[in-house]
């Protein structure tokens, strides 16, 4: 198989895993449509690879109409969508007793509804095509529960369940599903942690043991670049220094 000429949408592509994945896929000949709220960052990524096929569409994954516009743009331009990587996410860290209800809602809106909005926007296209691949960034936290991350854990367990349900429902239509579950990675995810102490702990963890986002990008590329009869459903990627 080859990634060359495959049309791939990536949300949350302005930094971290999304940006690294966009660069890797584009360098291998894929036609990549990148999306996020920070349009300037997206443009910088596109301009850094002038020989590659990278298109920019600004969108907030919590807004279904904006996500639908990304898919519509892609179909209008390329006539198909081979894969959609739902990557946008946040990771606030707080114990439940702090009652951060607005933070909880934000986690659910981005981490869960963001994935569902991506699915809702692209699934009809892929069903009509009779092929496609829907991916999502999950987390080790979608497999293991730890203190102070209960709502984040819940959001990532939800993504894992949703994606497995999607697999069971849509495998007959030739649609693949994959979740990639990273451990600690050098990203800007710590910016979503409101508590200064918890934010610093995450920064130090990433600095000490965190993986380069390129390692996760390779896992995404591997999942996409499989034969039509092979569906890699779950990949967990931990740094060697991570215990959980």
C-alpha cells in the first residue's frame, strides 16, 4: 500500500501530534487537509512544505457546521475522503471535589463531541464511497484510570467505545476505524491544565520521558497505510519511562 494520493483530513493540526502527522503524511505524497482554530499556525505549517499538497480550513471541532465545511471543502476539491483523523483534544487535570463543571463540559465538548462531529460529517461520504478510514486520538487514559483525571479518563473511554461501535456498524461498508492512544508526549496539551501545580507536573513529565510527536505520527501513518482487508483498531504508544 501507499499513502501517495490519499486524501486525508486532520483536525487539531495546528501543533503537536496533529501537525507532526500532517507533515509526515504530506511528505509521503498524501493530499492533506488540515484544520484547527489557529489558522495562522495552519498556514505556517502549509507554507513550510511548499512542494506538498496541504490545504487549510479553519474550524472548531465543537461546531458541527464548521467541521462539515471542512469535509465539504475536501470533497469539492478532491472528490473523496480516504481518511479522517479526529485529533483535537484537551486534558485538564483536577480532582472531582473542585467541581470544575465548566471545565468538565469543555472536556466533553472537545474530546467526545469533537470526535462525534467528525464522524457525523464524514461518515455519509464514506458510506457512499464504500470505503474510508476514521481515526481518533485516544490516550493511555482511555485504558487506565488515574486520580485527578476522572473526567478526562471518561472522555477517552467514551471515544474508545464510540470508535469500537463505529467499527462494528460500518465494517460491512468497507470503513476502517482506529484509535491511537499515546502516553506522555511533547505537545501543548499542558496549556489546557488550569491548575498551575498540575500544569507544571505535566510539563516536567513531558520534559523527562515524553515522546516526540513524530513517534505518534508514525503510528497513525502505519494504521492508514494498511491493505484494504486489514484494520488496525487500537494502538497504544507509551514512552519507555512511563509506568501507567
